[in-house]
């Protein structure tokens, strides 16, 4: 039974960008410190064991979307759906951890409705990814990032620069913490897991 | 029973007929003893929480975020509804209206593990005739998703039931038809002003009234074309409503030399609308797509005949020559003939007015609420007998 529920839109073999590689570098080590469940996008709904974790794959019903925000909002309902499956079948889960804004909308859904703390790891933001001038799509993503980051009980980043950037651009109520290793991330978890 | 109703519009914020539908349904459910919470939109000009007619209303304001288009705006509204639901009173059943609240309905269904009921008022395929771009395809797929996730689907006509079954692939056994209700407080002031329809029928005076959005599916262009055919008879048309086709219609009226015959009035106040209903000779609703057709009931209530295209829900409300006149959908020539038939046959006119008022009895909101409660009860019976429930450990903390 898991203690922490992770949400991500990619994890190997599902790979879109760099995030899946980063998670592959962290989650197996972290799962040796505390039991983890992972909800990730997949070809279809499926539950399996992978890298020491319970993995809940979420199939996606809606394929057509006019833009990336529309796609991600739909994806997050599916992640919340499978996250609910995990939370109802593993009552020991006491913490939700999401990765970047793309899975954090579902994190906010689950954290507020199941009354659990939410941790968000931020690897990059729309400000750092997009080239100026920012279009209306970039501004929409920026606002969703702010919405999610402001609802997290802890924010984890990899660099001091990102920590300063978050504080300046998104003004979250909690300061970001730099954590590079599974042990450092587990240190954050222990505030809630005891 | 505790019902969480999800709707993107609710008074005072109204866009189409959906908001009034949800208001009347919620009000009558509450009056029959159900505990109804409506979660809906505000632009900041209405209270975030209020109690009206026994219905608790929770509003969220999506303008705290920026959006590239309407779909993402709707999704932002849904996102805030899901968050607000964590602060809302507990509920037994979720009732979502159209794709516009599907995202929140599906997310809440799975988190709370409570049954979801969907009312599908119209479909994207029906509105557009086909799917032309990713936005329309997205909406269509979300409608499919809502139909798939819903325990039971409610729609307002046999026509919509067939459309949902064929276009969204829903099993017919999952669909229940409950015709929309008609609010009896919507009355023309014809009686008060002593404007009995009989003299109008006798001399064929008065205008023909169209009420609806000026969009292709409502067929407003057919009225202008029919006005052209009937130009020599001097028949006049008043068109109430706004929409994307307005500049096109204005141009059409100008080019056809029909400025004396067709007036585009735009939005009018409720009082003016009642006045127009009560003073017109008849109403014309030439829809190409119409899931229900509440305007036909408004005409009947005002004591004027409705001339409707033989399509969708309109065809189920109106029986040709009995409580209205029907014509071939999309045909201005057929519409012109129907108009002349009504002018030339005063006896038919009187008969239709009398039968129209009697027809309204079939569309009562208390009856709609009773039928909706029966669906809630049968779904809750099935739910209670099933195994899909929140885990015992989560039941206290969830929501």
C-alpha cells in the first residue's frame, strides 16, 4: 500500500519530453524510501507494478483538442479519475505529488476534494519555456501555473535560480525548496508522513 | 436526496434556454423536498453564495484566469467548480447539463464515487450539421464522454433521443425522454389589453413574429426569403434576437428591398417580448435543428398560432392543423404557403389557438421535476445495490 500518490503526464515508456527521463531518475529511488503510486497517461486504463511502484495508467477518451490547454484540462480530468481509483483502493495514501503544471490541475482536484497535502515539483515554467512576446496561450498556461502553485503546500525545484523565479513571478504562499536527491524529497514528505 | 446541479448558466447570467431550464427544474425539485445545490458561473456581479426559491447557489468566477478560446474558458469554469465542490455541502447525486459542465461532473463523479446524471440539451453534431474543426470535434468527443460516464441520460424529445443514440453511440436503454417544462408565469398581456385573437384572424392583420438566436440552425434567412415571396401581400415580419447572422440578414433585407416588410429588432425586454407576442398575428419558427422548441409553447401561451418547420422537437409539440401549422424544413416556399394558409382560413386559426392553450398542460414543471426525481430514485436504488462506492476510509475525508 502506497503513502504518496504521484501524478505525471509522462513516464517511460510514455515519453514526450524531458520530464519522463527526470522522473525515471528520481521515482525508483524514492519508492525504496516510501511506497509510491503513480498515475500516468497511457494507451488504456491499466494497473501494474513498475519500478517498485503501483502504476495506474489513464486512458484518454477525448483525442481532439483545439490547443494545448484544452488537451491538458481534459487529460487532468482523466488523471483525477485514475487518481481517485488509487486513493479509494489504497487508503494509506496521505500525500499527493505532481510534476509541473501539466498534471497539477488534477493534483489540486484530488488534494482539495480528498483533503490531502499537495506537493508540486517545478522543473520549468511557461516564462522560461516560451520565447517572448508571450501569446494568449502562454498567458493562459502561466495563469494555470500560478493557480496550481498557489494551492501547493510545498514546492520543490532543482535550482536556486528557479526558486527565485517562482518567488518573483508566481508569489506562492510557500517558498520553493531545492531538492536534488530522493532522500531530500523524502525529507519534505516526512513533514506529513511523520 | 441531495443533488449537486452543474450548469454554466443560471439566472441572472443567461445565454440561452439552458439557464432557465436548470432554474425551473432546481426550483421545482426543491419545492418537492429535494436538497438542491446549483454550482454555476458569475462574472462578479452576482453573489458567490445565495439561497433563492429553496435552491442553494454557489457561483465561481472564471475571470481570474486568461484563456485563448471559449473551450478553455469553459474548462476553467469547470476547474473552479471542482475546487468549490470541496467546500459545498455533501451530495448523493450529480446532475450535469451538456458538455459545458461535463469536465466537472466526471471529475466529481470519480472523486466522490457518486452517480452522475447528464441532461443533453443539444449536440454539436446537431448544431453544426457536421464537425468541421478541432474545436467542434473536441466538443463532440466531450459529449460522447459525458454520455459514456453518465449513469442515465435525460433529453427533451424523441428526436434528441435518436440523435444521442446515433451520434454519441449511447445505448437507448440509458436515455430517458422528459419534455421540457413551460413556466405558466410566461403569459402575454393580450387578455389584459382585450386583444382577442379573433379580429386578427378575421382580417389577417398583425405581423409574423420570430424569436430566437440569429444563427443558421434557427433558419432566420428562410423568413427573409419567404418575405420576398409574399412581398406583394404586404406581410410584415418582426425578428427578435441577436446572433452571428445579423449582418448577413440585414444585407439580405436591404438587397431584397424588404425594409418595409422585415424588422430586425435585436434583443428586447421581457415586457416588450410579451407585447410583441400578444400583438402579432402568428409566430414563425423555421428551425433547421431544434432539440425541443420552447418558443412554440410561448406562442401557444400567448394565444397565437405557431408556424413551425417539421423537424426535431417542434414536430413533437406541434400537430399540423391541430395546434399549429407545419411546413417543410429549409423551404421558404413551403413556409410562404403555410403563412397564406393561416391567413386565408380564419376557422383554422381559431381552432389552433384553442388547441394550443390546451397543449400546454403536457409541459408542466412540477411534472418534469417528478419524472426527474423518479430517475434519481431508480439510479440511487441501482447505486445502493452496487459495489462502486467510496472506500470506507476515504468516505469521511473525501470532499
